[in-house]
C-alpha cells in the first residue's frame, strides 16, 4: 500500500534523464517514423480548427479504429494523458485503486497523486506474469473503485487471456468498481491483436491507447480513452481542467497517419519480427538470462540468474553506451527490461555490448 501522495514519477525522470544512449534498449516503442515518410501535404494542415470536445474528423477515425461510436472516444495527448484522465474520472481522494504489480510506474504515481489509496495485486513471475483473476478477487476491498492493469503487460509483455479479462470485469462489477486497461502495446500484435477489453463489457471496462508505441509515431501524441458515452462526456469535462484544447496541427497529422495506418503498421511489423528473431537468438545463447520465448510485442523482461542488475545497467551505460531499464523500477531488482523496437543496427550493437557487459559481470561474480 502506498500512503504519501506522489508528486512526480521516479521512472519518468529516469527515462528522460538517464535512458538516452547510443544503443538505447530502454525506450519502448517502434523506431520513429520520419516525417518525410508520412504522406502529408501542406494543405492537409491547419493551425486552428473546430476542436472542442474532440475534432470530429479525428473522433470518427479513432472510433472506426476501435469499432465504437464516436461518443465513446475521448482524444488525449498520448496514453499518458489518457491514463491520467481515466484515473481522475474514476477515483476520488480516499478511494482505493487496485493496481497490478509490477506495472508501468506512472499508473501508480498518477493514482497516488490524485489522492487514491493504492493497493496492489500480484502478477507472478512464476506464472510468466499472467493475469490471474483470483489475485484480483483476493486483493479487492470495499473501497476499491478501480482495478488497473496493462495489456500487453508492461514490463513482462504478457498477453492477458480474454477469459481472464472477462472474469476480472465480473469481479470488479460485482464490487461496484470499474476496470482500466492500458492497451498501449496491444496494437503491436497487428492483425493478431485481440479485440479491446472495452468490448467485453462497455459498462465496466475503460481502455486507453495511442499511436505512440506500435507505429513509431510517438511525437504525434495521438492517444485516446474508450469509455461508455456518459463516462466519455464526464472525461471530456474533466479535460477542460487539464489541457482543454489540443494542438490542432497534431490532430491534422494524426488524421493523415490514421488514413495511412496499414503501411505504417507493415513497416513496424517487419522491424519487430526481424528484431524479435535477433533477440531470441541472443537469449538462447546466454545461459545467465532466464527469458520466456518472444511471441509478440516489443519488450522483454529477462531475469539475471546471478549478479546485480543495477551493476550491470551501470556498467552498460558507463562503459558500453548501452541502456536497459533496471528491474528496480518495477519492483523486480533481478530483472531488466529490453525494448527491441529500435532500428535493427541499434539492437545488434546494443546486444553485442550487453553480451560484453554480462561477460564482465560473470568474471566479477565468478
Ligand atoms: C504501459 C504504458 N502506458 C503508457 C505509456 C505512455 O504512452 P504514451 O507515450 O502514449 O504517452 C507507456 C510508455 O512507455 C507505457 O509503457
């Protein structure tokens, strides 16, 4: 249980100040799509437009993508703002938020900042971090108003089974709580992506996502919340207290991206498939790492069998110009997170250096 209110995010501060490196295997997301590869014409852009409770042409496209009515869509600045808005909409100070553990730090920090009491339910490494509805049921308390989880799971990349999600929804609904699912990585399954949890029970599930990770479009900050229409309206009103109106050129660029999403996705998929094979070969050759097979997504969360991950991460950064995310940011100090959405040359160079760092560490330990 977290008691004092968060006033920032330790993980985000680290990510912004310490993760940049020549071989950055820390930042998640597919390598940025250059503007030159987005088929945008100057006449597609405008500085200001009728964006009040959403810019209608963008609302329509986001709704079509999610398979919902535009009244269910709240556009937001990345999944980050989408999460903040969704948490703010369903949590009053003193309410309990039941958040998966481990998870993406800012989810916990934002709930705490909003004055919620944060309880955790475990996703266990012994069961490959699978979502287990029984753990949710056990941890749920009378003041739990919101269950929070990510799918794909950050940091482990585990895909939640639809049946488990449905069951979590039933448990939450029975307790008068809602379920927030951060689906920012789900599109990285491309045509194999399961439908959004929202469709399992629109009165219970609220989901967030963005074009940032799976498509290499982080700079667009095109994010969304999908919720039942009354909740969506409430969230739009809340947004008046945060950003109010987004940058219209970004909305126009998001429309161009959404209209050309198939080739953008194909580029991302090719990159991830090639990189996944490279990383899988690396794991197979490194007995000191315990890593499940890579099937989808863009992150992996191996366990270091011996030695200190913090020392390894330090060595990589200082000696090898390479960064990974130390597991301590996820409460798992014997794991680290590798992102493999980067350019293939960056991954190859980073893995060569990670191998050298592991060899150095083995000599020290051994
Ligand atoms: C689970 C999760 N949610 C949200 C975000 C932030 O997404 P965005 O860049 O769209 O704001 C991240 C970024 O790493 C993430 O891992």
